[in-house]
C-alpha cells in the first residue's frame, strides 16, 4: 500500500489528475448503480397474485423483433406480463409507451396489437408515441397523461431505473417484473444497464433532463368509458 502511494505521489501532475478523475468516475458509477438497485427492492413484484392493484400499468416499449427477425424475448415477456396483470384484475388500463420516431417504426402499435392478441380489449389500451427513452415514458405518464400512481411493467434490470425516475418526479409507482431472457443475453443487457443507471442519476439530479416532447396534455379517459 505504501509503495503504491509513493508511486502515485511520484507520478506527473497530469497523471495524478487523470487517476483522480478515474477513481471519482468509478466511484460515481458504483454509487449510482447501488442507489438504484437497492432503493426499490420492496417495490418490485414478480408474482401476479402478490402484486397490489393499481388502475393503470405503464408498459415500457421494446422492438417486437431482433435484428435477426426472430421475436424479441424482452418484448414477448413484457406483453405476457402486462396481459397477465390485466386479466387478473391487478390493473384496469394499460398505457403503452414507446418509440414512434419513424413512420416505419411504431413500438406502441406493436404493443397494442400484441396485447389485443392476448385478449386485452383495445378500449383498455392507451398509446404514448413519444416514449423515446425510459425517462420520457415515465415523465410523460405524469405530465401528459396525468398519472400520479401506476404499475411499471418491464424486466427487473430495467424496472429499478424506471422506479427511480418515477420517485424523482413524484409518481407513486411499483414495478412488475416480466420474465428475463436467457443468461448470455441478460449479462450483455445488464452491463449496458450499468451505464444507463449512471446516466439516469445524472439526468435526474444534475442535468434535470426533460422529455424530448412534453405535451400537450392528454388526460386518460375515465375507466369504463
């Protein structure tokens, strides 16, 4: 330890500054990930029967297919989870939020069609076409659609970050975790999520990042209408 300290002190000023910033950066990444993954454990559910009832579920978007053209397991499992919550009476309405930035790419429409094929009535599904990022989807759920409480549906790795965004913006949210994918795919996704959690902390508490498109307001229709 002493020899390492001497080596550090003997390094050039530029190198010491670089090493110092590197240590701070690694520490911030660790802090951000621990904060998000540990703060919301009691708000995450995996069993339908144990999930508290909420009027609305916010279903986060994904592409229905992989680059290979095969079904995307993240998408399939999220749709299965959202439909299961609806059919069990745990939610009465689904707000599906995803990317529709191109005319040939429409995540909300993909989700709506998938949910209808699983027996969810179209009248119980509302689409948010400007959910370009998780932050956009969660904040728009409050600011555009008027949600103050909801169940967020996505995979566990993603749900903790979505709940952190919800808490920071005053939304009373719980998370229902869709089944995860096979090990190799999950590891790759989890590594990417380490970066996403770090960026989320910066977005929320340093940069005060807002959705790309914020309005106008579109209050959700009364249930049963």
